């Protein structure tokens, strides 16, 4: 393992030797990028983040401070993740509603916003164009197809509001 420096003076971060950070990507101080990850040119990653193994971050993705992205996650273009968000292992973000391999739709990407403090469970899918409210909790394996309010607990396929959570993640399910 080796530490690399960003292109900006006095901003230190760690990148495992098997990972790539393209020139033109911005990575904040204290961030750690682990095995087999790729941070594309133009991506913006805040400070004190943990980027797990086999993570891809697109060139128009924005990651806030203190974000934890677990293994096997792709954060595509036009996904904005605010501060202190947790993205569980293998969670999925999409950026096109109706993809076809033979149709170019890069001009149709939909913006997805993950607000401060949100937690997304393992293997959850976040369909593009939605906003996940502050401190909400998305259950593992869920498919989110519409906006989620602040502090909501959602799970299922499609994800539905099943209760609420407090800032620390304590759950109060609906009766």
C-alpha cells in the first residue's frame, strides 16, 4: 500500500496501490480509497471519507464529507451524496430511467440526491431521479422508486414508509 497526494497542496489522502484516481478528480484530506477502486476525472470527494473495495465514482458525482461507501458500489454521474451518508455493500445507484445498450442517453441522466446522514442498506437499489431525505434509513435489498422524507424508515420492493428513525438511527416502526 502507498499513500498518494492529491494535486492540491496540503491535502493528503490514501489510495491503495490497486486503485486509480484520475487526474482532475478532487479528493479531500483524510479520505481513504481501498482496493480496486476507480475515481474518475471530475469526481468530487470530501474529507474523511472511506471508499471501499471495488467502488467506481463517476466524473459528475459529488460525495460530501465523512461519507462511508462500502464494497462494490458504483456512484454514477449526477448522483450527489451529502455529508455523513452510509452506503451499504453492493447498493446500486442508477442514472437512466429507460436504458438500452444501443441508445445513447447520457443527456437524459436524472439527478439523484442523498441528503445528510442517510443510511442505505446492503444491496438496496436507488432508482435515479429521487431524493433521500436527511437521516432516512433504507432497508437492505429495497428498491427506492420515489422520494423518501427526512427521518423515514423505508424498505421493501418497492420501498414503502414503514416507520421513522431518529438521528442516531433508532427505529420506531409503524403499529
